[in-house]
C-alpha cells in the first residue's frame, strides 16, 4: 500500500473478565490496519465462539488489506461486509450444532489507512474519539434502553441505571439479520481512538473516561487505568479496552507501529 500519509498509529489493548464473571467472552483484534472489539453473547462457550469467529474474519480482512488485495475505494464496503460474513459463519456453525443456535456477538471495528478512520459497528460495544480535550462517542448503542432514550421516554440518568441495559436491539446473532452502522472521517495528529466492550461504560462515566484520556499520556498506562477503575467500580461484566493514538510520522516518511496486547 502506498504511504502518502504523515500520520502514524500506536495501539494497545487489554481485556479482563471483570469482577463477577468466571470467563471472558470478549475478543480483541489488534492489527496494523484493523482494530476491533467483539463482545460474545449466548452463554459461556457460545459467546466465546461467536466473538472468536468475528476476530477470525477481521484478521482475514487485516491480511487482505496488508497485501493490498482491496482497493482503497473498496475498503469501507469490505469492512461493512465483515458483519455479514460473521453472521454467515455463525449460522453455518449453528446448522451443524443446534446447541449453538442463539449465539451472537457485537462488533465495533475501525479500519486505518494512514489518514482516515473508517468504522463499522453493531451492538453495544463502543468507539470514542478524544480530540483536543473533547470526548465524542462515534457509535450509537443498539439497545432497548437507547431506543427509550432516543424516544424521550427516559432520561440519561434513568438510562444509566435501567435494569435492562444489556438487552440488545441489534447484534450479529444466528437466525437474525445484521446491518452495521458505518462511518468515516479524517484523523488528526493528537487524536485518541478508544474501542471498548460495554463493560467499561457500564461502570465509568464519559467524564471519567475523558479525564483518563486527557491526563494519562502513555497509551498502555491509560488502558491499564481504565481497566483498573472499572474493576474498582465492581465490573459486573467483561471489560475490554483498545486505545489507538494518532501522531505525526517520523520525518523519514515511514509509518511505524507499536503494538501490545495483554490478557
């Protein structure tokens, strides 16, 4: 892929089962081009299978982009197509084993091309952008509670403590349909992109998340602090955090990547 960008990306991630779960159904993809979090649903083994399939398909997209098998103007469509391919594979698995029927996963993925961030999202994992001290949620939760909030039937304060927060209105689930939200915009040096499973915002407010991203410069330290704060808050669900920082590339013009992923 031709490198005409003056930006580079630094990304790190961490995932934790939380305080109440004995297992972790979240899966993270941390690549040079594709960054994503998938939160599995449908029981212990089922949820892990679904999120693993999502990461498998995302890894295939990563390889295709890295080997320049996808034209630049086709990459947005290729990212969106991941959702349909994951659904197809989940349905195939369920057809061979009826015990897997009903499993599903969220997918929140970003595709980086050196200048532009393209996103595909379905479910209640989230993507945020922190820019110049302002935190913006790039995705919309596909949940029952979000629909109540959008319709003005409850307040934001009521939504934060609603007992049905985990009821999804849209996800990649066997027997259903899967239509992702897609977005794209140009990145700037200094941007921080955060992708997380719903286990993080269920415990931490956007104000707290923004405070960490504002105050903690080192990406790995910021990820660790977000996870630790979620655990201190009780973390009733799995918590996965992926943070990507955008900076000016070295003067040589070669884009460099530094990756760290931990359990």
